[in-house]
């Protein structure tokens, strides 16, 4: 099974996140892209990729949520 396309999709998602105008949207997009990398990492058995992107996704999601509540 070829999963290379998922790696490319994750790359495009992460790179395009920098086009987001709002910081909260940037962090949400980066969290989503990191989750794509997590899935890709599992599929290719690259556990350092999984671990690194779980950290990125968690920090991006947490900072997005915590900042959303600060603005409320």
C-alpha cells in the first residue's frame, strides 16, 4: 500500500497553514497537519515522526484552545 500521498498531503497542510491570517487559525491548521503526520508516521512505522508530531499537535491545540478562552 502506498502511503506516500499522505506524507505529501501533510506537507501541503503544514506549509499552507502559514497562509492563515489569524494566529488561532494558524495553530489549529498546524495541529491538523501534525495529526496527518502522526497517521503517516504510524503507517510507515516511523515512531520518532509520530512522537514529534503528537507533541506539536498537542501544543498547537492546547495553545489555540487556551488563547480562545482568554479572548472570551
